[in-house]
């Protein structure tokens, strides 16, 4: 059947009588191409913002943009195939639409489940490629050389970017992670066995005895090619030389020991960049963060480390990072960057930067991009409309809209590639790779231009590692909150996360220096012993020993809620105000800030992040829901805060969370007369409880919360995981 000729195709409202007409279909295709371009730019610019921006609305927008791109592509390809006319720009537009699926380096996966479905992504790409080939065959009726060249180069870019995303998804999947991290697990076990490099005395300041892997175990291009070739020959039945007797442990696939970059080698590097140009150890600490990130991945793959490895890491934290007065800032900086690597590995393409052949592939992609832009520009210069009788969607000034759409596509493509190379070039991954290459290539260590280039790259900070805030929840203020029934009901539960009764966050606060100092001082004084749920701090003072009953409840969730209610009561009865005439560094004010901040933060974890707490998530939710019901009964006649405080003062003893909290609050206020002493007891208790809840076996939950702005408890979890510090269950 002959293709239809489109007549009177000017874009005017009167002409668009139906989207099913040829002109209506063309208009839809052009709008979808423009929309896809802005969609891709949005994902590239804001895909990584989830790491430090916690907003349910923002996450919904990112999820919508991430999800809708597949449907935009499918619908647009269908329109192009069904159109009763052909346009040599269709393949160019279709290639651009396909690029949306694989081009955003800053978001390859919205959730961890996306990584496990990497095969489905590969099949989606293959099926759409077949569809695309059909469209190309139908569209190139005049065999324009410029159109063919542009299509070929765009196809090469598409294949490369789709392969990058597929490899990033596959590398972050559980199965692939178990395989890739096995070499690190075996290496660490070997190094900490009898006779290994880490068995003797270690120096956590000079990093002597810390051969933690930074770079090199991934394997060289040559060894990788040889192994793949041998495996292929065996599959097709060709005999190969017999393998050596296996030792069932994987060793780093490097040509020699010099190819392996470790923390010890970074610290002992004699180059001026690291010897005298890094007085605060910021560059070396970036490599330390990367090495610790590799160890943290072992938790996700269910590999364990020898106790000697944990002991050495604890010495590194306690006697190395925390040895200086501002050591808490350094420790926190190291963990922040470590979790940045973890976020990027699971949710972006940056993790494949250390795979063999990556640099060669990126340079090839750059050549394809330049050639593709040149070919598309040449195509537009010589572009002729397919029907002389048709004013194919012409603008008032005579410019063809399909040329305009293609120009917008080219411009957005250029901006997209520039942004991605910029973000990639100044990412933490690029910094580690530059430093490792500097350490490995000793001949370049004294070249001034190389030192300046690496220092310039490492001096740029594009995004915050995480939100750097403590989210807050105040039970006595939020227990009466009722979510909107139109959005939060049994029907909408299938579409959006539900907010339960009483779930209303208070305004987040900045993670203060006082909180960090208090937590890390408590951790340093712990000496690697097992953590208790606040009982150790209460036993240390005679006047607080009578409060131990409130730590010996049925669940840790009840302990948190009871002490939170008591702390809120004390905050109302004995507030410590910041006085301009009194130093802000006073002990009373510091203890007040620490106690109230951590009390509301742990209450927030109960209400909004139950998987990050020691109890089973359902137990946490059940206790919280029961506490809400109890509070509504207990405060049913109260109209404001003063009425609630009055009820707590006159409360009788009982077994409910609210009555236990009231009893504890009254006990603190009436039996301990010194206000500063009360806040000291509460501050020490909350710091100890904060450390107690941090260890967790639910690695997945912490990885998922990295996409919600990050959590303070996740940073402590990573630190305690490396140190091998666990809870003491016997005291509960």
C-alpha cells in the first residue's frame, strides 16, 4: 500500500482535529522526542541527589522520570512504525529515544531490586533494537549517506552506553557481587593468617601493616582476555593446557605484586603530592574510604573477615583516625566518602570505572559522540522534506519543526555528554583512580603538571555525601496526627507508601559537632567491648543506678519510647536555654543538645525506619502503633502541651509505654535534684543507646536508606562493622 501524502501539515490548533491523523502522529512523535531529551537531562542532573536530599515528593518525581522513560520509548517507536509516511529523521529520533534507557550515569537503578533484574534490562534492549532495525529499514528509502552515518554512530553510542548500564546492573547484583568480592575476602583472610603481612604489629598512623586493597585485584586486560579465551575454547571442545591444582581460594588477578595498590603503599608513597602536598591526609583518606568500601561490600555478599582484621581496623579507628583532637571529623569524613562509594556502586554507573578496559571504552565513546554530532549536523544541512506538497509542520518563519526538533535533540545531547563527563571526571571514583595511577607510575610522581592536575581534580566537591541532618520525631506532639484518608487507605496502599497514625516528622536538625564528639568519645572509650543498651552509663553513677529498670523491658523499641517520653518531659520541665552571656560550650547545654537530639532521632527510627533497629521490624511497628493508641487514650481530654505535661505529672504506675515513660520522667525530675546531672545522665544514656542500635545484619536496609538522604545510624553501622564491635545480648 502506498504511503499517504500529508497535506496542509502546518502546526495550528485548527489543523489538529485528531491525533490519529498523519499530522497529529508527527506532532506526537516530535513532542515525545523533546520530552525524552528533557527527561534524560533531568535524570543526569538530579539522579544522584537522592543521596543527600530526603523528600518523598522528590523521590516520587525521580521514580516517575525513571519509570516513564521506557513507556515513552515504546509508544514513540510504535507511532513511527505505524505512521503512514516515512521520514529519514525517524531513525535518528528513535536512536535518541533509545539512549534514554541507558545513558544516565547518575542513576542506573532506582532500587536494589533493579540490579537483580539486569537480564530483563538486556532483553528489553534487544527486543527494542529489533524494532529499531525494522524502522531503519523502512525509513531509508532514499539511502541518504548523512542519515546512514548519523544512525551508525548513534547506534554505536547506544550499544556502548547500554552495555555500560548492563554491566553496572550486573556488577551490583547479589550473584555477581558474591563472585567479584571473593578475591577480596580470600586476600584479607590470607593477609591475617599466621605469617601474613598483617599478623605482626601495626602502625595505624603510618598505615604500616595495613595492606588493604585499593586497586589492582580486578585484573588486567591481558589476563582477562586470556581467561575468557581459554574458557571459550573449552566450551567449543578444544583442549587447553590443564589447570594447576586448585587451592579453592581466589588470588588477585594481577601480573605482578607491583600492580596491586594498597593503603600501605599509598601512605608510603614518596611522591610530592602525597608526601608534602596532603597535610590533612584528605587525598590518602579518599583511598582509605575506597578500601573500606570494598570491605563493606563483603557484608552484603555474606563474607566474613578474620577477627584479626577487625582488631587491626579498630586500632586504625581508635589510635589512628581518632588520635587527634579533631579526629571525630576525620573519622566521619572517611565514612561519609565510603558510603558515597557504596551508593554509587549500587545505583550509578561509576562503579564500572575500575573494570578492565574502561578507559579505552570511554575514549572510544567520546570519538563516537563527536562523530555522531558531526554526522547529525551534516544531515540537517542537506535535509530535504520527503513531500514537496507538504509543509511538514512548518514554523511561521519557514523553519521545519522536524529540523527544529532534531536541533534541540543535538543540543540536549551535547549538554548531556558534557555534564556526564564533568560529573565523572570530578567524582570520588576518578579521584581514587588518579591517585592510584600516581602511586603506581613512579616516573610521573615528580612531574609538576601531573601533581597540579590531580590536586585540581581532588579539590572539587560537586555534591554533599549525604544530608548531614538528624531527622526528628516528638511522640508527645505527633501522636494525634491522622494522615489524609484519601491518600492513605487500603486501596492506595498498592500504589504509594502508607503513612500510619502518629507518623508526623518534626523539622530535621543539623548534625551538630556536640553529637559527633559525644558519640565518638563514647566509642573510643568502649575499647572494643560489646555494646550495652544504656545500662553501662547508668551503672557508672550511684544516683542513676535506680533507673536501670527502664533498660530491662521486653523489647528495645519499648526502651527507646519510654526514655524518649521521659526525655521530652524533662525538656519541658527543665529546659536549658542558650544564653548569650554564657558560653555555648557549657557542659549543661552540650548535654541538653545531645540528649534531646538523639532522643528524637531514635524515636524517628522507631516511627519511620524500623528495619534499622535491633528488634524485628514488625515488632517495632506493633509497639509504636500500640503506643499511639495508648497515648490517645491517656491524653484524650488534653488540648495542649501543658495539659499533657500535667497528665504525666499525675500519672499512676502502669505497664503501658506511656505510663512507664511518665514514671521514668517523674523519677528523674523528683529524685535527682541537680538539673545538670539529669542532663548528663540522659546524654550518656542516649549516646550509649545510639551505639547499641547501630550494629545490624540487615545490610540491604542500610543500602536502601542511602537513597533517602542517608542516616546517621548507617555511618555508625559502617564504622562498627569494620571494628567488629557487636551488641551484648546478655545484659538485656
